[in-house]
C-alpha cells in the first residue's frame, strides 16, 4: 500500500472506510480494521471533527463548523495529520 498523502487541511478528508469509532467518556477509540492500529481521540470535539470531515469541503471548514476556536486550530491540524499518517482518515474526492 502506498504511503498516505501528506496532510493538507485545505483538502477534503473523511474517516477511512475501514475505520470504526467507539465512543468513550474521554472521546473515542479509533480502530483500523486493515492495519489493526488503535488510536485514542481524547476530546469529544475531535471526535466530532473526525465524524463530520466528509460533510465539509475541507478539514479547515470542518474545524470551523465544529466550533473549534481559531487559537486551537494548529493543535487540531496536528492531530488530524497524525490520524492521516496512521491511515485513520483519508483524502476524498471533492465534492462530497
């Protein structure tokens, strides 16, 4: 499998098709059935961002739609980049 694309928050993303989210009190567990990786989303807001990526034209637009304060965008972009590297989220064709 090729390396995942570098994360660009101006592009359209979605939760990978082979990924399941399980809600937890701290946020959610994220499991990739293909590569068997497990990740933890430690914020309910980050869970909302990941769940709604496919509903927005870009990751940046998703952050705005989910009410992430501008000052926190860099931290969320880093978290999304980590999820992209572990293939939990993937680029999608635009439009949704």
